[in-house]
C-alpha cells in the first residue's frame, strides 16, 4: 500500500505543477491544493484498507507485465547477430521459443491483474457508494427540493464510479507503462548509452505539456457534470411524466428540449477535445523527432562500428515500443485527472453538513406527551420572503387540530416543521416545554406518523410497504392494521394477497388503495402524533368515504393535525385553525367559528357549502 500511496502522490505532484506565471502568487494555492489532495487520499484509506492486499497485488503484477515488454526488443540483438549474421541454427529455434514463453507468462499475469483490479475497484466503489447513500439519507427535505434527479445521480453514484474504478484502472495502466518504459530504457542503454541519452531527453520534453492540462479542463469538467445531470433528469421526467406528455401532445416540445440539452453536452465535449486532445498529437510529433534523431545518429554509430547491426535493430525496436504507448499516455493521464477531480467532489459531498441534524447533546423524545406548543414561529424558504409569521398555537394531548385556509397559506409548511422536514427561521416548537431540536431526529420522527395527499409507495409487495411502519410487527398486528385501514376486502380478493407486487411508486394500485396502504402503514407505526395532509382531497366520493372511515380509525387516541380540503370532514375537530397568508387569523371549534358572521372560516364554509349545493 505504501507503493500505491507514493505513486499517487508522485502523479499528484506532476499534476499540481503549472507554468511559471506568477509563481509567488500561485505557490500558496498550489500548496493548499496539494495538501487537499493528500488529505483526500488519506481519507480513502478506510475504503481501501479491507482490500489493500489484493489492490497492491494487482499493482505489483503490473510491474512484471510492463517489464516483460522489453523481452522482444532484447531478443532481437542476439537474433540478428547470431541468426542473421552468424547463421546459428540453434539460436534460430530457441530465441522464438523464449519470446513465446515470456509472452504467455505476460498474458497470464495480465488476466490476473485485470481480474484483481476489477474486483478491488468494484468493492471500494460499493463501500464509497454505501457511505454516499447514507450521507444522502441524512440530508433535509430542502436539499432535495433544490436538486433535480440528475444532480442526485451524478453526486451520489457516478462520482463514486469515476473516483474508484477509473482511478485503479488508470493507476494500474500507469504503473504498467512506467515499468514498460523502465525495461525498454534498460534495453536502450544496454545497446547504446549515447543513443539512449538523446532519446530519453526527447521523451522528457514530450511530457512537459502535460503539466498544464489540469487547469485547462477543470471548468469544462464541472460544466460537463451539470450537462450530464440535465440529460439524466430529462430521461427521468419522461419516464415519470409520460401520461402528461401524451395527453398534452408534448412529444415535440420534449424532443426539442432534449435536443437543446444534447447540443449543450456536445459543445462541452468539443471543448474538452480542444483542451485535451492536442496532447497526444503534440507528443506524437515530439516522439517522432526522437525516432528520426535515433535513426540518423544510430546509422552513424553502426557505420563507425561503435554498435552492431543487431544492437541497432534491438535499439530501434525498443525505442518504437517505448514511444508508441507514450503517445497515448496523454489520454491515460487525462483519465487519471478526471478520477482525481471526482475524488475531490466525493469528499466535498462527504464534508457537507445537513442543515437539519442532531445536536451533540440530544436526548430521546418520550413516547407520551401532554402538550405541543408552537411559540412565536416564523419560517421562510427564501430569505426575506416569510411563509409563516408569528404562529402561536397550543395543542393538548389527544386533540384533533384542523388546519384550513387559502391555498398556499402555509398549512402544509406548518405541519412540516413538526417532524423537522424544515426548521423554523425564528421561534420554536415545544413538546412538554422541550424544544424539538433538543430531541434526536430518530426519536422525534418515530413519534410522528404522516399520511400525505400523495403517499409514496416503494416497488415491492403490499406486505413490504405496510411493514415499513413497524418491521417487527406480528402477523396479528399486521392483520389488525389492514382491517382498520379498510383494506382487508381488497387484499383478500387478490390472488397473491399481501404478496401482490404493486410496481414502482405503487403504479398498479388506485388512488384510494394507495391511501389505505399508507394508512395501514401508519397504523403499524402507532405513533402518538399524527399528521394528515389532505389525505382524501384527491379521491372520488366513493373512495373518500372508505378512506375517511380508515382515517377515523387511525385517529383514535392520538394528537392529530389535519389539513382539510373538505370542511365537512373536520366539523368535530377539537380546534379549527384558519391559516391565511402565513398567519393564524382564527381558531376555535366549528360552532364557535360559525358565530362570526364575517369570519374567515364561516366565509370559507359558506362558499364551499354553496358550491356543493349548486353541483347537486
């Protein structure tokens, strides 16, 4: 592993050296970048550690693989001198045999190195992806609200692939080429130290352009990631929104939108080519000059009798074998740089701190409570644009609190603060006098059940989705939850019952069936606090009646927050709270609020009742 680390650091030092412009100014920046690089690789050690022996073996195998490249070139000198000039019959058969044997050994080692390299790379990648996924699960709701699906895939999946598998492959190739170069350089010096000095000097000159490459590709690399994220988002949106695209005849619109994304990706690809692909032809030209110089100077040495014809042929063969892979080293180096930048991005993600996280000294929230208090609460998604203003509300244990009001008034935002999907900008939410931010997130959310308007169901079976509420639930508890959610008749009518597959996002179920599965899940969780966010508003009257019965079963013996679309369903609430434009404008029972002739609730209720009468 020490060899591996040293090689990485050597590559890094070459990468970080730029031109001599403003060296005094850039020295501190270069030092910081170099330190960051070294720190990143130190942090990679926990991922490498379980597999470092196999990883090191794959790198070590690259050494003899590369070194064996010199066998053919080395063999040509005795072959030319003994067979072609001295006419040795014995040398004519054993020299080719030696070449075949060594080439076979090289092939076997190459297979073993590739297998180990792929195995170790995949294992390290999986460990890194697992930690990135764990990190992703810890981010708050607002993080996902500001990212599209392509961004998420790029950040938490593709960066890991580029950082691990690509780096190990390129590192193996780099080590192999280094030892190929060393073995072939040995052959050069063995045949003629004078020619070797000329050709190695030209080889060093050919590598100088590589020192400026990282600066040229950094900005294009970052832009390419954004463009690729947009491309993945387009595929995801087309998959998820196919019905909308079809019903609104949006195929041409989506096609044009996708074409513009492809054009952007194409332009960035061309920029990357412009900034990187010049390296290979430049190296080709410089190395061709080296070959020409070797032929010119070597001819003079042969004619002068300083080296033999066999030595010259062996030298030229070794030189061509050395220069040819060097011509493509620019592309390999470019790939290594991409891996380095991916590693930097991975650890930038790892170092990011979720806006909502546990304090160092959090405590567990008890499973019972007496009072929940919203105290002087303010909240804003965007700075300077308040969504909730001066919210004060006290809720006693077992009460049903109905939140009503104008659309966009802040009802959903208010209840979203309770399980800490977001944190208030000012003020606090207290449970029995303790700020909910002083409880661990896990214990807080374990005490809160949520049924949304559009509940997310996972690909799998009905049983698996319900059991997410309590994975340790008994079969009896599961059956009780199904019955209380009014789901039993539907489940038992299915051929596979609870083990029926429901498809991605529960696509094979109707809206009412999805809601009842979600309610059954909440039953199993059996949390003392329940949030119902317009759980029946998207259903038809028949489905709503069934789901409403399930909800009434679910609400028993719980403190409930209901966001209601139909006011007729919340007449029996303990307290009805009217939230308009982020403020509580009224609060009381249905009877109390109906006494206010010009009150917000009575106005809303009368309008809805009138609309319902007109519809009938």
